[in-house]
C-alpha cells in the first residue's frame, strides 16, 4: 500500500500481515472468554466454537499461503481469494457478537450460572 502517493512515492507499507494478526487476535480474545472460567451457557459455547474456528481458519490460511508460495503460485484461485476477502468481515462479526454476549452476561447472568453460584454461596 502506498499511503502517500504524490508526496513520498517510494514509501510503501506491506499490509499482508494484518489479516493473520486480526484472526489470531480474535482467537486469543475468544480463547480467554472460553477458558477463563468467567462465562457459562451460550456465551461460553460461542466463545469456544468461534475460537476453534478462528484458529483453524488462521492455520489453513498460513498453510495455503506457504504451499502456494513454495509452488511458485503468484495468484490464488478465486475461491481462496473469496474466502480471504470474507475473513475480516467474519472476524468483525464474531468479535462484535462475543463482546455483546459477554456484556449481556454481566448485566443478565445465565439462570443456571446464577443458581449454581447461589447454591455454592449458601453451602
């Protein structure tokens, strides 16, 4: 990417790293929501499956890139290009959904979690 065309034509930024960083950052966010032990019910299930999905998608992307690079492929097939183009939107959607679920859980806890907490407190 040339952020300053006509001003500094020789200045370029390689933005290729932003996609894997975004996917892996979301995976870390979802892993924490899943494994920290602070969520239950639908929120924890969403965090679990979206973390696993993000890690698998990130790994598949890395594998595809390195295999194509090793084979000297300079242009990805249309279906890989389409999948890669959809990843930022999917990650943004999953991040927004998980943030919403986490916020909703703090203001309206899951009924099973509340009953388990109250039972543990009275025991």
